[in-house]
């Protein structure tokens, strides 16, 4: 029997005056390039890095866009009950379609330093999920969750700005007045923040200890919303 903890995997979006323009990268599919910053009493050991790389590989395997996204991984002192966070910093000029790889957009994913030694557990064997401690959150799941936010699983982020500065929010446009995402199709109840699933899911605000969630549900919503080229 696993305990359910409140999990504050929130997303803060800050816009600053960093310029950006159309993406021109070419290559063989999505590339998510991590950098690792030690701090708050923790280092990115090979074991921890391997969990991050596994989460990244899952999305790279599934999304075929020829784009590159850089993301910094750090430790931080989170509020109690919060274990991980993604945020991005950028300023979108008029006429820009903001996507996760828009040049100038800076991504950071942070893991709670107070939990990183125990309550958040980095699997030494990320390819198997039958060894997760009952009382711990699976770091691979947390990182998959944050990467889904980074790839557009939230409102107010991947906006298309027209020449007048009016924005189209593709994510928000799929959500009805009852916070249901794609009501005529996938029909997924969202939390009031419109970025988390209301029910048990990788993207739930309340995740369960002792288990792993795959990316499939989140991925399906991202591909539907943004039309990402994908691989089965
Ligand atoms: Ca394992
Ligand atoms: Zn979240």
C-alpha cells in the first residue's frame, strides 16, 4: 500500500527580454541536451544522471521533430510537499510561435535537495520498475513529469503571437469550461491549474510513491495539441 503525497511539481513561467527567432535546426529527431549543476548539498552522480538521461531518451524516441532543447538540472530547497519544478525564461517577440525549442528560451528543472537523498529515489537500474521503495517517489517519474511541462503540458506557454501581439494558446484551446481536455476525444479531466491531470496519471498533481508512470498519456496530449511529428 503506497502513500499518496501532495506533490508540488509546479511550473513558474517568467518572461524576460531575451530575443528569439525562428528555429532552423535540422537532424534526426528531437534532441534534449541536459546540463547538470551541483548545489544545495547535492551532486549529480552518474546514477542520478542516468535517470535523467533515461527520461530524456523516452521523449526523444517518441518525438521526431528535428529540434534541440537545452535544459539545466539543479537541486533546490523546495517548499514542504514539493519535489520538483520546471521553469522557463524568455520573452517572445510579436509574430513568434513559441515552442519548447524557441531560441532564447532557457529551461531549468529542479529537484528538491531535502528529498534527493531518500524520499526522491534515483533508480540504479532505470530499465526495471519492480524495485522502487514503497515510501519513495520515483525520480524517473518526476523528471518525465517535468519534461512534459517543458514540452508544452500547460497553458500560457507555447503561444503563437500574431503581428498585433495577440496570442493563440493551443493548449488552452483544447480545454472546455469544465477543465476537460479534448472533451470530444481524449476526454481527460484536468485540475483547475489546467496543467495537471485530475486523476491518476503521470501529470497528476498528486503522485503515488512506490510506482512509476510512463509518458504515454502526456505524450498523446502534447502530440494532439502541437502536432509534433512522432514515432510509434
Ligand atoms: Ca530499477
Ligand atoms: Zn506538474
